[in-house]
C-alpha cells in the first residue's frame, strides 16, 4: 500500500471518532495534489446546527446528520478552498448523495477503507450506483484493506 494512502486513511479513521452518529462512524480527509490536507469531515450535524437538548432523542436527532464527505465539501466551499484535483480518503463507501457532491467538487480520486460484508449486502444497489457514477465521471477509486493500516 502507498504510504500516503495509509497515512491519510489513518487520519480519516481518527476523524471518524468525532462522529455524532454511533451507527455510522465515518470520517474523511480531502488532500491536495501535493499531499496537504485541504479539509476534513465526519458524520455530524449540518453546518450551523447546534447540538443541543432538542436533538437528544435518537429518532429525531439522527434525521439531521450530514455525511462525512458532504460535511468536508461544505466546509471547503465555506472557506473558499478549491478541491480540484484532490484525493478524498474516506472510512467507508460514499452514498449516492455524497457521490454527486464529490463529482461536482472536482475531486479526481477516492480511496475508501473497505466496509464490512454486512454493509455491502445492505447497501448493495447504492454502492453499485456510486461506483458506476465514479466510472462515468472518470474518477479513480480504490479500496484499501483495514489490515494494511495496522490500526
């Protein structure tokens, strides 16, 4: 495994610990062409939403959670950071909504940490659609195995 890939996936794994949704702890790091971190994101509330007592009820609370990739892309656009030609490192396979954001942002490569077998079975169609969109938009993608990271 490329040492840069391993390094940034480890950082994405650390970022995922900040996730406000325990059922899907995902984190991502978006890195520029010269290996500088441009932005990070984790599953949490959309920008500007306060994590307060109104959202303590799980059934209500997690309806508001934004995905890691989308939060990272929003964060970059909020501060005027360009993502053209960047690589996204994420701890799971992006969903269809996040995939659209990735395509629109100008990211050219996605490195994903391998998800569990159960995850692939549950989201089989969504993952298939995501990977097809990456292919059509000429975005390189690859999976990395958890064992290769030595976490």
